[in-house]
C-alpha cells in the first residue's frame, strides 16, 4: 500500500507497460473507478473558474451557463439536456478559440448523440445571432442543414443559449445542478475503455 493523491491505495508495480500484468491493471481500474466517481465535483470546481469573467458581456460566463441551464430546466428538459446546457461553455477558460470542443469531449461518454452534437456545434449555430456583426458568415451553420440534429441544435441556441445574458434573470445556484451532474455522469454510455456488451459484435 502506498499513500497517493487519493489516500491509501494499491499501486501497480511496473515502470513500463510492456511489463504490466492483469493484476496491475485491476489495481489501476479500481483506482480509476474511485477517481471517476469524483468527476462531478471536479466539473463543479472548473465551472467556478467562469465566475467573474464577463468577456465584455453584461453577465459573467458562469451566470450565462447557469442561466442557460436554468432556462432549459424550467422548460421541462431532461437532466442530460440540462447538464449539457450547463457545461456548453466550460471550455472558455482554456480554449476560448474552440471552446465547444472541450465541452463536447467532456460530455461525450455520458450523453446521447443528439446532445453531443448540440454541444459540439453550438458555437457555429450560435454564430447565426452575431457572426455578421464581426464580418463573419452568420449562415455558417448551413453546412449542417439536413443533419438529423440540425433543428435540435438550432432550437437550443435560440431558446436557451442566445437569450441567457439577462442580469435580472433569477438563475438556479450551481449547487442545484450538482445532483444532476452526479446522475448523468454516474455511468458512461460509450468509451474506448468499456468492454463490448456480451453478445455484441466484436
């Protein structure tokens, strides 16, 4: 047993993967499962980094995220959708030039194809409302016209994202969304680290 970042845990004994054993990987899998259960807490901490950064907008990025998610929740959207609404701009801190990619990668293992597409492409769809003011093509989203999730994503931007900059709107607190994060991120639906289901094609 050795003391690690997460307390006392068993560690693998190899220094290069070619020397590893199944026993080693069982230890790693056990530690990884525990670390995975703490993911929602780390996501909350990262969301808090958006607080105070207005980037020229009338509200800061955290309030925009909370407002987007609150509007979706109050409109009766399911928890997976609401979590996507909450996290859609979380990449602004590290990747302001391609922030949707960060959020899309984060939610990919836990959400439907429609919700993943919505998060991944919301930046382009959101551009419909302002790209023309910057000399860009507001119809950039047309490249996706005919895609099965085009209207779904356009609706997200119209109903919840582009309208979530109201300083007088009463958003739900970040803590209210934590149980939703816990539930949505409890079990991954897809990942290269998931074994194929029994009876599924290899």
